[in-house]
């Protein structure tokens, strides 16, 4: 069965510092991995995905994520946080062997302090 | 840009009422999804559909049904609303191949009293 874990309910970081939001996953086949962001009172927006290829994936708003197969992780990173990055971040996984079902993590709230 | 619209942003219904939540997407996506979002639980999949008239149960289908008569429209139905169905409901759509990420609507916050 597919599952996603986001071990931190909340991450606090100062503006200008690097940020990391953690995600680990479990899936039977090759994983399709995603990060989404939800700003207050808005729907979810797609940030980036890993399907195959380079383990470092770059996405919107300067975010990137690193796929680590041995650790079954897909952590979201940004070199320099902005106050406007404060939002709720969701990691998601889909089984790449043909199913359409996508499982989302519980979400991590990021607070960036000025 | 992909656009996913939901019929209401806020909805208040009484216990026992039948509730319809409508979702429309304009990008000819094959797949459509209904989730509910609750604090601390993330998004939980209620139902999804990979083609017209096709539907699959997600993780929490009890108390819900869906309808997909046209490719662009996916409806969620609460047959007899209960207070534990008070939640944020999110609709999403995606392609089956290629750009497979999901595009979400703004959500419907449903309160059942």
C-alpha cells in the first residue's frame, strides 16, 4: 500500500536562511512524487514532481527537491526562504506502475519569519 | 492555464439533507478526483474517475457517491449529510500521461449542522 509521511507538523525558518521540508514515502512500484503548496484560503498548487531521471528536481518559486531511492525520501528545499513562502506544503506519491491513485501526506506548515 | 472550478466556496446544510458538490475542468483531463481536507489529516481521497462513467473508491468513500456523465464534470453527492462530513472538499483533475500532476479547484467548505 502507498503511504506518505511528513514527520514535521511545522517548520520555522528565518528569512534568507535555507529551508527543508521532509517527506518519506512507501510505494510498491517506482514512485511518482509530488510537492504541492496551499496558501491561505486557496486551493493546492503544484510545485514540482519526480518521475524519472535526475534525482534533483527544480520547480516553481525557486523550490527544488531531491529524490533519494535508498532512503525513500523526497525532501523539499529552497536555498533562501522568503516570508511569502509561508504556507502549507503537501508531499504526495503515486504508484508509477499504472494506478491513478495519489496519496497525500498530512502537510507541513512552514513559517518564515522576517 | 488549467482551470478547475467548484460550484460553491461555502455551503451550510442540515443533517439528513442531500448535498451536491459540482466540479468542472476545462482542460480535457481524463482523471478527476474528490478529496476532503481536515486539519492534521491532510488530503484524503474520497473517489476518483479515470473516464466518463467510470469511478473508483478512494480511501474514505462511505457516505459519498459520485457521478461523471461528461468528461469535464465530476459531482460529489452526500446522500444524507451528517455532522462528521463537515470539511473542506477539494476537486482535482489530471492527465493520465505526460503532465500527470493534479490541478485543484479552490475548494468548498461544507458545514453540516
